[in-house]
C-alpha cells in the first residue's frame, strides 16, 4: 500500500480509505452488515495497509462509529490510524439534532468521540453545507473543535466550489482552522466535479477523497439493464443512486468499462477504480467492502495503468448531467 500526504497537511494516508457506512445495523439500511459480519473487513483493511477509515455519526445512527472504534482497538493501534467522521445530517427529529450550528457541532463531536472510544479524530468533516446556519458560526465552532484537540483537521463533503472558496477565505481572514479536504462524488458516471471543484482543490492543494467510485456498484455490473439488481443494495436503490444511475448514457459508459475489462482479463470494478486512481488530483479513494473480494479488487486496481486509448474509450460516452450529491 502506498501512502501520500493529505493535501497540504503533513499527515500521510493510504491511497485507499475504507468507508464505514456499510458497517452498523441492517435496521438502518437493509444492506448494512452487523458487527460480527463487519469486523473481518475492518481487520482485512488494516492487514492490507489501509490506515484511513471514514465514518459518520449518521451511519446506523452511531452504530458504525462504535464498531469502528472497537475494531481499531482490537486490530490496530489508534496512533497508526487516520480516523475521520462527519457531522451535519439528522441524528433525530429534534430541531437541534441536525445541521452545523455551534450547538450541534459541539454536542456531536463529544458524542462521536465517546462512540469511537478516542479523545480525538484526525479529520472532522461537515457532511453537507448547512444553508440555515451562517457559515461563520460553523467555521468558528469547527476551529474551537480543533483548538481543543478533539480534531486534528477539518474537511468538507460534496458541495459547490464557491462554498469551499468562501469557507476557506473566511477561515484565513480570522486565523481559524481551514478545510483541508473535499470528500465528493466522483466516478466515471459522475464527472461534474471536473468543472470547478477539482481544479480549485488542485490549486489550493486540498486533499480529494472521492466517494462511491463504483457508483453504488453500477460500474461493477450489479444493475444489469432491464433486470433487478444483483445485490441487496442494488435492489434497494436510494434516492441518490436513483438520480445517479440508469440512463442510456450510463449503460454506454458501463459497456466501455466492461470492454476494457474484458480485454485486460480483469473485473469491471478494477477498471473503474484504476481510472479514478489515475487522476492526479485524487488523494485517497473511499471504498466500501461488504463481500469477499471487494478489498482485493480495490487494491489490485493499483497495478493497472490504463493506456491513453483506454482512458479515451472510458471517457468518450460521458455527457453533462445535473448536479447530484450536494444535498
């Protein structure tokens, strides 16, 4: 496993990040694995050299953080792990149980740390932009989280480039901790980030950690055209996935992926990952693992260096599409 600097920070992360949304309780989502079924994947990730784990308080409403915390204690050492979690999405029905107010952020970080069994996270991420809270309030609260030692760095997930630029500008003017990373939706099916966010991140040396590299499994072939999905998650497509996959263009892209994969004698998943790994702006790719072979495929894709004609074939079918993933 290779390790790279996390944007302009001095911290180093593995080029793969294990996403922990899959681990928690199936009571939250049908496709989520309980703790007993989750632990082998967390253990395997550490054995493969993955030192970067991404969770969120909303994943299984905290259960994911608990499972991740125990796995770190059992299979690794806290100082060897780059641990990220997120704040902002609803944790309950109360008026102050979501968003990025000072009240919710300071309450949430303490709850997350208790569930994770640690005194700090390495990266604390706003899950989405909060249009109902002044960004100055959010950034000052996040700065206080960093200055208190409860987080080493702060990051953002899925928003517009102007929002990232505004937030960083405000933090710089006030001498506050700045966002050092962007966790955004980016894959062969969804490349709108290439217009503004990715060039901005490259300019500012902001770490980029794409989520859903396989577009909810679509690029691995789990949603054949005209058939029910091949996995539980594919059959229980959420609203975001429904907006992200299923058009004729998407299936043209999938066909291109399958064509390159067949020529190479590897799985489509490896080709889709190899394409993403090859983008210089990408720091560490967030992957989910719920079945044997998922982690092996993700790691093996680093051995694939796509030729220029293969990249051209994979990218040719893409057409501009509506922005998704920002809400």
